């Protein structure tokens, strides 16, 4: 019975992240080839915008109105329908797509998809607990299948193609290196069709999952204000100097989170514009190459317990910040041919450290420093600062920088990519250096009580013990 439950949840996680992986790292190639290269940043920034409010709203519904597994299915159904509409619009207008139309459909899709990441965790935790299993022990292997699904979808769209009615999979241009046309899904609107199909599959699957009862209404819940119900009470943490600094740095580091998701594949693919690199493996398989980042991410999760014990939480977060410097820096000096492609591969490997070490250790820091009564709200605030505000501002700024140095010429975005990636690396370096001198961690781990928020000291760290 237990193994059957785990298998069901593993399949759910596999599909959950396969949906995201089908387009997240390669939609820039499609947009650029259809005259929307200058608007790539908006398609990534909008994910941060909807993440500011949609997960919280869906979380309230899952707590009080609709069983989580059913709401998860409904969200995926709506996301799939809107993404399917975006695919149909692009498919029906091969000669040119309008930004307003496809962006609107895409926005509606991601608005319903982004909350499903948290809802999938809620469903998994609820089902595991109701079946007497240990979430700390049993959930990580289930979650790893999500990363596997993300990678599998990336590999699929990287080489799958439809050309003149023929279906197939290959790693090189099926029409030959002398042709600028490549029908593989990583360059076409068909990647959105893959996303929609997977979404419909998961939407159907969610309704077969065991029931997750709604949260029981307690007397304490009735006394909560609207602000507390929405998790806004977590903003009282900013009254603590140490937590305020932590959240500000979370936002500053969040600026880096989506930059390579948005621009890594257009950058690597741009080398196809040069005859000497046209037939290189890297330039023709940007999506496959960037999937190494997700493989690294899955592996680096296993290193976190050791590193936290060995180096401490501040140093682990600092390692993540310098990993972002290397992530961007290796892109600046790498290339699609030997030995430059080795630097690309190293950049993919350090991504796992850059992404996991801060996101996981940061979440642990929030857990250590907040009282149990507000930990869920505090975690939501951490996600808001990183994946919401930080990632949104980062993509808008990155879009302006990339468009200043690089422009689309035909299907490829060419220009001074070295300067572009160097600017991003320089920014990450400045954030890391500031973090060294400004952020301090306490020797002990006091808890911040929401009930004593008014007692936070005006000077010093401002911590009070529970």
C-alpha cells in the first residue's frame, strides 16, 4: 500500500515538472524566431508577477473551499487549456504572431500553473501523513522524480520534430547544416502543445488521487484577521533588523534566478549564426545542454545536509552567491567548441549549487528564525521576495541589458554576449561581497513570535525569544 501511494505521488511530481520543463528553457528560441526576441523577458517576468498573489489565493481555497487534489486538477486543466490556445494561435499564424495575443494566453496559463507547484507539495504531504508515512524521509525521493520529469521534457522537445509529415527524434538539424530552418520542438510553437497535453494528462490524473480533507475550522482560525489569513502578518518580520536584511538579500539574489532560464538557450543557439559553429553539438542542442543544470540541481540537494553541518548556514548561502558569479562568468568566456564548451558544462554544474544552496538553506534559515505560528507565512514571504519580486525585477532588468547589447538577426540573437554575461556576473559578485559584510547570523537560534512583534527592539538585531 505504501509503495503504491509513493508511486502515485512520484508520477504526479514527474508530470508536474515535466509540464514546466517542456517550455521554460526553450520558449525564448521560439519567440526570437518569430520576431519577439525583444520581449522574451516579459514571458519570464510574468511568472514572478503571478507568483506574488496566485499561490496565496489558491492556498486559501485549498484550505477552506476545495480539496487540494481537486483544486490541483482544476488549475492544471485551466493552465493546459490556455496553453493549448496559445499553441493553436501560434500554429494558425506561422507567418507572424502578435505579442498581445500570445502573451495574454501565456499569462493566463502560467497564472494557473504557478500555484500548482505549492499545491502539489500540499497534496503530497497530506496523503503521506494520512497514510502514516514520514514526510521528511519519504518526500525527497518523490520530489526528485519532479526534476527527472523536468529533464525528460527538456530532452523530448530538444530533438523531437515533425517535418513534411515525418515524425522523429535527432540531435542535429534533420534538414542539414546548410538550412536555417529547423522544425524541432525547441524552436517551434509545438513545445506549447507538449505542455498542454501533459497538463491535460495531469489534470485527469489528479482526480484519481486519494482525497485530501479540507483544514478543520478551529476557534483560533475564526479569530484571525483577514491579513493573518492571507499571511500578511509575516511582514512583521521586517521589524527585526536581521530578518529584514535576510529578506532584502533574498530579493537581490532572486534577481538572478530566471536570467539563464530566459536567455541561456537563445545565447547558445546564437552560435549557429556563425559558419564555424553551425554544426557544433552545443549550438544545435541548447535545450539538452541546459538540462545538465537540472541534473546538477538534483544531485546538489544531497550535498546540503553535509555542507550545512560543515560550513554553517551563512557560508552555505554565500557559496550559492559565488556560484551565481561562476554561472554567469563561464557563460561570458565559454563557447560551443572545445575548450569553450567545457566552460559551458561547468556553468551548468555550478547552477545546482547556485540554485539549491540558497533556496533550501534560505528556507531552513527562515524555519529556524520564526515561531511555529507563522512559519508557513514566513516561507511564503521568502518565496515572494525571491521568486516573486526578485525574479520579476531581474528579468525586466536582464531584458533591457540583453536588448542593449544583442539583437535578433533572422533566427538568432547575436551581439556582445560576453559583456552581457559579465554584467550579470558583476552584479552577483557585488551582492555576495555585500552579504559578507552586512549579514550576520546569531550564535543561537531564537524564534520570532508574531504575538510579540510589537516588542521587537528598535536597535540591534531586534530578536525576542518565544
